[in-house]
């Protein structure tokens, strides 16, 4: 259920841009979502449908691109993909150090919107 | 059908709130007020922990409390009656978290003159409060023994953002087969910089350590 307040924020930001562009309709919203945010795309879409009903975004599509998680090794600075299957035992593939700084995977970005005006 | 146009935005959803939270922190710094954001699951013992901690600190520093709940004011009344410190109740109106703007609005109802520490008791929930910076100087969470030592694995973001984790109800560890070393290991995996203090709000064990930790942060 934590998708709902987030979708409200997305909606408000989308409306802000749509109004600036004098949009008659919003047809598509492109989101980038990091996998570590634990957002379920189906819920994001369901809440989007709910919140956009009877607005200029009614019937619009919410398209989601997932961003994989990446870390940078705390010892040798190697960047590596985080294995989501074994999230708590990730190690640097080069030096084996198990503490890394998260550099990707927690994004939540409105990438672009498609409007009609 | 009108013209179709694609607008590039590339803006983070959390950007506005993050900026607002930084602004609020700066405002509080000017007033020399330290804001603690206290989070946990429902029933972890937040209110009892607060009462004991406030009572051991209130002679040394000036404390005010902001209680955030979806509804009711039972916690605020209980804290006010048990400690005598100024307490206000915020109703989030169904929202499962507080953001920086809601925190600022709540703070307006407190007299911050000569206040050293404001403790915000966030909505009982381990997911949403972790996503929104409230503008606090310190994020603290209470994990209670009955919830199990594997909670840091299930709610990674909460443990990543917390500077301080209190493990509460340690007086009943054996009843729940709670492995405190495993729990610490899981917390450090999510956040190597976390400070962990085991406490029992019921017996009072560890409350002095938490109080001392806060005192050092505030002064």
C-alpha cells in the first residue's frame, strides 16, 4: 500500500507540467523505478488509474522502466551488479569485500510525459 | 485529436520533499532545536520508551513531543500525563507517514523558544516513514523482540536510513528465541554506520544509554 502516497506525488508533479504546457490530455507517463524501492508495478498502475480518473489524465498509460541495483566496492571501487536473489550476501567480484555503497536501485523518477494540446 | 508532445521531466519524486527537509533542518539549526524522528511498528513500545527516556532527561534539557497517528490522541495524553512535557497530537488523516511539510506544520504548534529537543513519534509503520525525509537531524527506530531478529532483512530501507536502532523488550528474548547477535549482524549489513542500543522499556535496562546518546547529540 505504500505505492499510494507515492502515486499521489507523481500525479501532482505530472499535473504541474501538464498545466504549464496547457495540455488538454495526458496520454502517457514514463516512470523509472529502482528495484530496491520495493514498489510493485501492478499496484503503481492500479493506483494511477484510480487517482487519474475524471482528470485530464483519465485513461492514460503509466509505463515503468525498472532500474537494476548496482553497488561500488568500499575497498577497490569496482562497480558491480547486486544479486537480488541473494541480497544480503553480495560481495565485490574483484576483491571479495562485502561492504559496498549503493549507487543505483533506489530511483523514482518521472522520466517524461506524453500530452495532447 | 490535438498535437501530441513529449515533455522531458527527469525529476525525482522525492526531490521536492528532500529539499524541503533540508530547509527545515536549517531552520531548526537557527533555533538550536534538535529534531529526532522516531519510527517503529505498532506495538513496539515507542510510547513507554519515550516516557522513561523523557523522565530521565527532563531535568537536564527542555523536551517537546509531537505524536503522529492516523487517528486518536491516547498516546499524546499518556505522555503528557506521565512526563508533564508539552505534547501535541498530529492527525495524518489516513496518510501512513509524515513528510517535511507536515512536520513543519506540526512544529508551528509548539513553542520552540528554549526547546532543546523535539521528538517526533512517527506513524507506526516500517515502510512509508522510511521513504520521506521529515527534516529531522536523527532517524531512530525501535525494533522489538517479538517482531523477530530477521526484521532488518524484511524492511531494508528502514534500517538503511536509521542512525540509531533500539532493540526493545530484551527482557523477553528467551521467550521469542530472539538471536540478538544475528539481529545486529543483519542491521550492520543494511547499515554499517548504525548505532545499536538494546533496551527494555519495562525494566528500564539500557534507557540510561539511550538518554546519554541523546544528550550528547543535543549538546
